[in-house]
C-alpha cells in the first residue's frame, strides 16, 4: 500500500495525503478525516526505507 493508493481511493492528490501524514495545517478537516480513515482501514504504514530515496540522503 502506498500514498498513491490512498490518494486514488480518496479521490484526492498524493500531495494532500503527504500533508496529512506530516500533520500540515493546510488540509481541510473533511479531507483529513477521509484520509485518516483510509489509512486506518488499510493499515498504511510509511516505509522508513523509502525516505532516503526521496531526500537523496543515505
């Protein structure tokens, strides 16, 4: 399960899923609730090993 899968199921952008996961304040309460419900339902856990690939730090 990836952030892309969560975004597709919620019908929103991957960036919005990322903002919810990083607890950004610029997400509507409705979107936050929907995304969090999907995260809980699908047992999504961010992959710690993927973070260095995105930030290009090893």
